[in-house]
């Protein structure tokens, strides 16, 4: 199976490449690293997108530097599919789960704001959420701070990502974070308020006792 994957990577056939990503994530053989990094650097845009997802699936922190470099250089890329590649690179960094990635993402997030790049900002927040799901304390703190963001859409997304981060450990969420989400239920912006309500409800549904107390059972 490893040899088949290596042959597929070397072939560069885009359709076949994306089909083997799940296998690469299971096998995680070190022999995949060099050909994947070669595609990330010198492949077509679609091949580079595949390489980013594949490196993220393999989960090796050594891939963070080349992924960050490729993402920073992506505005210079030409052709159709640049946005898809950027999504893949940001997603891969989140999948690897290194909490130190917050030092890379937050300045990038600020540059997105200046350029009004809302899409990339949303992808970054989702990636921070992925890291928070894996126990990233600094990424979680960043998401909490982003609930104070001036953009309601980014606020709402941050609230949602905080909630998802605790679905598999609902009673580990700090009371201060729950209080912040509860506060946002009264936000003047309906998008933010609805996101906060949905976040608390989902936490209650997965067994968060503190969130359950905010939704007392209806009288029969």
C-alpha cells in the first residue's frame, strides 16, 4: 500500500492524488514526506492543494514551516485555485495541532483585516478551533479574545468554534468562557446572539452540566 501511494504521488494525477489522502493519514510513512514537499513547492496549484491536505493528514510538526512558507507565498501564485490552496494550507496547519501556530495565525489575521480578507480570517478561526479541539490552550484563548472582535461574523464563528472544541470534553470548559458566551446571547447583533445560543445549546446537548443549567426543563 505504501508503494502504491508513492507511485500515485509521483504520477501527479490530481484525481488519484486526492483519493489517497485518507491512506496517507493512516500510514504516515516517512517516505511520503519528500515527494509531498516537492509537490507543495513545485507542483501545480491543484497538486499543491493536495500536498497541503496530505501533510496535514500526516500530522508531523516538521511540516509546519514549509506549510507556513507556502501560505505566505500564495498571494504571488497565478491561476485558478489559489483560494482552495490557501484553505488547504490553513486547514493543514490546524490539523497538525501545534498550539504555537497561534503566533503565526494572529498576525496573519490582522493583515487579513487590513486587506478586508474576511474569507481568510474565517479559515484561520476555523483552524484555531481545530487546534483548540486538540487541547491548544493558547488557541482557545485567542478564540475567546476574538469574541470581542468588531466583525460580528468573526465573533459568531469564534463562539461556534469554542463550543465545538469542547464537544468531546464538555465539562472541561471554564465557567468564565461559558459566562462570555452567555453574555453574547444578549448581543445587539442577531448573528452573534444566535451563535451564542446555539453554542450553549449544543454544549448542553453533549452533557455540559453548567450549560444544561441555563436551559431548565419545561414544565409539563
